[in-house]
């Protein structure tokens, strides 16, 4: 495993180790001390029990000897120690040592089956050991050589003269070993005889304690090693997701919001998993906010470009409008001049119209007169037509009379050729008839002459009337021509006025179009500014949401 110096895993592991190892070491030390104390206490309690048991058994054996008469009380409490020749250190016999050799030896040797017990012996009040153990422990000297000796050292005297329940002493034996000595007083028939001492090897005890300590230390070392491995594993479990979050956060800090693969991993239900889920939610919100911000920025950029284009268009259109306004000024100047011309033309037109009106009135009067003359001429022509019709009728009558006269004349010629009287009479009748017809024809001819005279008079009257009418019409024509001239002048002036007004209208239209273009550009610019403002608001809102999302993070 690699642990960078600034690794959270290392720091977490060191913190946990720094906390747990002293706790475990303290616990192990406490446990070692407790177990050492417990072992010392157990050994002490066992020594006390053994010392009490040994003192009780020894007192019982000696009391039985008194009861059975095997020993007398004087023999049992004999302090006349008889030196044993040629012994060094000096040994002694008493009146009861032979009895104790027989009855106490096997009991005392039974105590030495315990490995840590060095000796278990009975001593009288002066420290005399009538019978010592026959079993010796390696490294602790020969116990049998210590039998029948007097050990009146302070420890020995304190042990045998103690009348309390037990006495615990630690001393260094004359052979150099460190011994725990536990003694209990021996009573024979209620009389203090001495004490029963049990010696424990402190070195063996310490060896057992050391073995226990070594076991505890070894177990503690294994426990600490396992705990360190467990801490490293737990730190990995805790730090690896945080490390992945750190890598993702670093990628996000570099602007890469796609690095959220940690969100696809299985998340625990603990605080780290909750942090990961919260972080993933935050990254998702950041991505959404970034996308919104990018979209808003793109929209703002688009609106900005469109606004710039619109501004350029507005500037162009403003220039065009300015040019058109200049043209409008010129057109207005021209229109002013044209308006003066229109006024003058209007005055002239009014004069011409007045004259044309007078001419028209005169023409109308002439037309009224001409109408009356034409009426009279019409009536004369109608009368001529009636006279002509009558002449026609007379001429037809004359034609009929002529035809009849021709027939009568033919008939008369025929009958004259026949030459008879009857024919003469008929001829006379025919001649009379022809005469009548001739008389009718003459009468008709005189009627025609009268009619033609009337017709001539009416024709002459109509000619005079038509001549007058021609004069009236000529005067009306002249008036109409003069009015037409005036109207032509008026039309020319009106055309010039219309042209001037048309030019002004065209210039006005151009200015209107320019102003409309400027207004359109301004409206477009306003819409773009509104869109830009909306996009900026969206961007500001996205930034605010991002700031709120970032503010919610507690770092």
C-alpha cells in the first residue's frame, strides 16, 4: 500500500492507531498487572491455604503423638538441642525429631509436587527444623541437607513466632534465591509450638508471570498488528470512497463534470455513502446548473450577436434614415418652393377659373340663345317638312290628275277616231272631265306655289336664325376654347403641383420607411435586449442556484 504523507487514509490510520494502540497497550498493561496481581494473589492465597493446612496437619500429628503417648509434652517442646557431630553447618537432634522424620516427611514432601514450591517445613519457636523436605528443586540447593538445622534469622524467627493467622515475607535465601515465605502458627493442644513455612520460588513465579506477560504481549502484539491491519482496512473502506470523491471533486474543480463514475458504484448506507449520494446529487445539480448556465450563456451570446447585428442594422438604418431625413429636408425645401409655385399657380388657376367661369357663363348664355334659335329653326324646318309633305301630296294629286287626264285624252282620241256621235258626246264629257282635272291641277299648282313661298320665307327665316346661331356658337366656341386654354393652364399647373406633391410624398414615404425601419430595428433591438435580459436573468438564476448548491456544501 502506498500512503502519501498527506493521505487521509494515513492520517486516519495514524489517528486510530494513536488512539487504539495506547488503549490496547494500557489495557494489556492493566490486564498484565491485574493478572500478575491475580497470580500473586492466587499464589499468596494458595500459600496461605497450604501454610494453614500444613500447620493444622502438623499440629494434629503432634497432638496425636501426645494423645497416644508416643511423645510427652516435654519431649515435644524440647529445646535442648543436641549437636550432631561432624556436621557443617551444625545440625541438632531433639527428643522428637525421629518422630517427625517418620510422620511429617511424606506430608511435607507432598507440597513440593507444586513446581513453584521450594520448601514446606515445620519449625519450632527457635527456628529449628526437625525434618526438612527430601525433595529438592534444581537450583535451590539440597533440602535434605537443611534438615535438623536452626534458622534463627529474622525472617525465620518472625515466621515461627508469629501467632497471627498467617505471615507473608519476601526474603533472599542464604543460598541466594529470592523466596516468598508464607507461614502459619502451629498449635499443639492449644500451645504455640512453632510455625509451618511454605516457600515459593519468586523466580518461578516471575517466570510464570513473565510467561503470562509474554503471552499477553505476544497476544497484544498480534492484536495490535491485527488491529492495525483492521484499521488500515477500515481506513481504506472509509478513505477510498473519500479518495474517489476527491478525484471526482478534483476533476469537477478542473471543470470536468462528466467525472461522476463514483456515483455508479455501490454506495453504503453509512455517512460516507450518504456523503457520496449527497455529493452525486450536488454534482448532478451542478451539471444541471452548468448546462443551464451554458445554455443561458449560449442564449445570451446568441442574443448578444443578434443584438450587435440589430445594432449594426439600426445604425445602418439610422444612417439611411438620416440620409432620408436630409433628402426629406431637401424635399421639404422643394415642397416649400413647390408650395409657393402651387400658391401662385393656384392664384393663376383661380383667375383662369374665374375667366373660364365667365366664358362658360357666356357660353351657356349663347348656348341658351342657340337653343332657342335652334328651337325656332327646328320649328321652321318642321313647318317646311309639313309644307313639303303637303307639296308631295299635291304633287301626288297632280300626278293622279295627270294620269286621269292622260287616260281621258287617250279615250278621247280613241273615240274621235271612231267618229260617231256617241263618241262625240263621250268626248265632250271627257273633255269636260279633263278640264275639271286641269282646273284641279292648276289649283293644286297654285297651292304648291303658295306652299313654296311659305317654305322660302321659313327657309330664309331659318337661314337668318342659323346664321345668328352660328355666331352664337362661334362665340361659345371661342369662349369654350378660351376656357379650355385656361383649363389647360390649370391642368399644367395642377400637374406641376401634383409632381411636386408626388416628390414630397415620395420623400415623405422614404422618410416614413426609414423611420419604420428604425422603429423595426429598435423593436428588434428591444426584443433582443429583452431576450438578452431574460437570458441574463436565467444565467443569474442558474448562478444563484449554483451558489446555493455550493453554499449547502460544508467544507
